[in-house]
C-alpha cells in the first residue's frame, strides 16, 4: 500500500511539470477537497437474503473524504479515504461434526461491519469543462479492509444434549437439541478480516453555493473482488473435525460482491483566490 501511494505522488509531481502552463481550474484553483455521505439499498443481496430466510437490510451508509489536484482545467487526480458501515440481520452460521454426523447452528441477531478503504482516482470532464465545477466522471481503483465491529452480539444457538440410555441389552447415548439464547463476544481477528480490491466509476455533479463551496452529488458504480471465490459460498472450513458453513468471512465477501450501486451527496471546498 505504501509503495502504491509513493508512485501516485511521484506521478502527481511529474504531471504537474508537464501541464503547469495549462493548469487553470475554477477561479484559477489547483486544489479542492470533498466530503460526502454514501448510501445504498442492497436490493440484490436482500433478494438472496429473503430466499435464505434472513431479515433484509434496508440501508447501508458510509463517508468519503478526498483531495483533488487539477492537472488541466478538465483533468484532475484525487486520493480518497472511506469508512463504511453495514450489518447482517439474522445471519445463520452452521457447524457439522464429521464423526457423529450431527449439526448445530447459531443465529446472530445483528452483526455489524466496518470497512476502511483507500482509492486513487482520476476525474475528468468535457473539453470545455472547468474542474471541479459541473458534471464530471471519475475512475478509480482502490483497496479496502472489512471486519466485524468488536462487541457483544445477541444470538440463539441449538445445543446438542446427550443422555445415557439403556434398553436392557445395549447402552447408548440418545441425542437431542434445544435452543439457547446467549451473548457472544466478537473480536477483530485476522480470520475475520476480508481484503477487497475495487474498481469504481462515478458520475458526479457539482453546483456552486458560494465562490468556494459547492454541493456535490451523484452515483457510484463499483465492482468488488476478494481473494476467494464468491461462487463457492458456502465453501466451508475444517477445524478439529468440525465443518463450518456460512462463516463470517464468507458472509462479508458475499455482501461486498453484490453491493455495486451507491448514491452520494456532500460538499466540495475549492482552494481558490
């Protein structure tokens, strides 16, 4: 990550020298900063969640802060930092014992996630445009890290009971299940962190409120790629003769893969004279 940022800033310095004579943005500005709120309704994921008998999540939200440098009046480079929040309602995690062929499950009431992201972007408009004003296009490639927010979560588990039973000839165990409510503590561990690469395209519109402040709004389209195969869900994990499906990393990967349309609104500050 550090090397990628160093290459980005080196590119900024080189392009500044190349385009310095044509660097005339809005009111001769060179720099601008934007703060936005990002929101999305995970419609596609909700359809899948409905088929899996889980509660639908109506809205996810996040925040972005970015700084932009104008190379030419209609071309700029930006660096964006983001923080997103989400949750998974009534998410079921199964486990199967390989030796005794029994299964248990735990249903978490509301698992909350947090995503940190960084994304270099290029922003451009038509030949007669004047950044950062007006209708612009943005292309970006970024990296993110998603994890469960540490805390105590309510859950319901089916617990296996075993009772010694004898029919007069043989003695064996009789197994049964019962539901138990619990409070499970979640920690941020390496096993529950998902790293994602993102390709982004945004269509954005800025309108001046004052000379230096603009309202900014538009749509963002993203493709999110994680390390593992999304189509293999649930792919499972074996540990001490127990097989898990619907694990937390798989849940996070599934949500990020189907989250590809966002609406954003915020403010842009232009560093002009």
